[in-house]
C-alpha cells in the first residue's frame, strides 16, 4: 500500500511539474516580453549612397560626352547647328504631394489603392511605385527590437509618418529566422525557411536561409528581410500547393502579402476574413490572386488577426481579433514613407 502511494505521489508530482513547465513555455513564447534593443531605429542607408554615386557618375559621364558632341557640332561649318537654352523646369517634378482617399503622389512615391471581392473575400491592394527602395521601410513596435513587444499597426505607422503601412512578419514570437530591417541585422539565426529579401536596387527575391548567412545577405545589398513565408510566386509562377498552409492555421484566413512587379514597383495586399462578409483566403488562393496582379515575386507575411492595411491616417481593412473587428498588436510593420 505504501509503495503504491509513493508511485501515485511521484506520478502526481511529475504531472504537476509538466503542467507548470508547459504553462511557462507558453508564457515565455507568446506573452512574456523582453527588450533587446529599445532604440531600434537605425538605418543603414550607405547601400543607397553607393548606388546614387554610381548613377551620378554615369550620368555625369554621359552629360560630358553629350556636351563634347554638341561643342563639336556647333564649331563645324558644315552643320552650323545652333544651341538653344531649355525653357523646361530643372530638377525633376514638384515636391508637392497630391492625395485622395485612394491615391497618393509625390516626386518619389506613387500609391493607388484598389478593392477587390474574390473568393468570397474583400481584398485590398496597394500598387506602389518608388523612385528608390529607400522609401520602403520597416519599423518595430515601440521602436524596440525584442520578444513579444507589440503595438497596433496604425500606432506604429502614425509615429513614423507612414503614408501606407501593412503588418510585418511578427518576428517577436519566433526564436529563429533572419531579421534584417532597414539594412541592419537584428537576428542572424536561421530556421530553415523561405526568406523574403528586398534589395536596395528595388528588386525582390525569395531565398532559403540554408544558403546564405544574414551577413552575406547584407553584403549582397539586402535592405529588408522577413522570415515568415512561404514564398508564393517566383519568376511569375506559383510555388505553393493547393493544400499548403502555414502551421496549424485555418484554410481560410485574413492574409497579408507583398509582391514585386518590376524594379521599385511593389504590390501590398491585405484580405479580410473570419466574418460573414469575408470568408478569407487559403495560401493557394492568395498566391493565385498575387499572380493575377502580374507579380514576378510574392511572399506571405503574418496573417489572421495581424492582417492590417493603413493608408493616410486610417485603417482601411477590417482586422479581426477575438471575434470582433479591431486591430491587435504586432511586432513590426512594413511602410512607405
């Protein structure tokens, strides 16, 4: 009898310890926050400086050649060509921004919003053209790189004067996966997954973190890198299967994705879901939709209750959290500004 009680006590103690450990692990993973960098606002813009200097040097060389040719022509009796002064405006377009409920335009940024209804779901698309990828930026919740540090997409966007913003990859609930933001490496631990790389030259590529270190990506000119996935479209072709899904997520969900049509021409997509009006998208449906927009590359970011699109001071989709229409806190955003 005593031996039986001892065995039962051991089993009870073991079960209690297992429950406590599981509870702590869950809290540590999803609830307990930890700050690693409370002023994570640095931007490594040197890669753009190098690019601009290269372009300027090329333009200067071309201009010098043109002037030399014009000088030769003006002093050649046979041609007798005269040079007239240009009456056009110098220095490019006006810096005055023009904005409506569905568009924004200045000399460096052009954004057009379009709403679709496909797959029984409202889908919001921002077509973005930039003069440089330097205007495609990222920001952390509370300007802090850390674990489970969250803030609403609209709040982060407002602080950073974003014109347009979507939620990012929610890096803060993961222990692994590259985090490269604004040209700075914050986490260099691979997790064997698709990584979205946005380069300083305005192109986009999905790579495996098995193939490159974070420092190698920086040396290759990566401006932003995200580790959520999966990649949806590569070289214009869908790269996911009909039954693919993210972890244990539902087949139909609110979704967030980013894609590239051509150099410095990007597509931001957010869908509603989990409501009577909008069912939500599967991963394959999201890939199909992105492909229909003409993207060469597309990548899935954090979805579900995180999916949020912000434009000119307002949230334009219907984020769902806990069964109601409201924003939830996220670790990070992608924005234009």
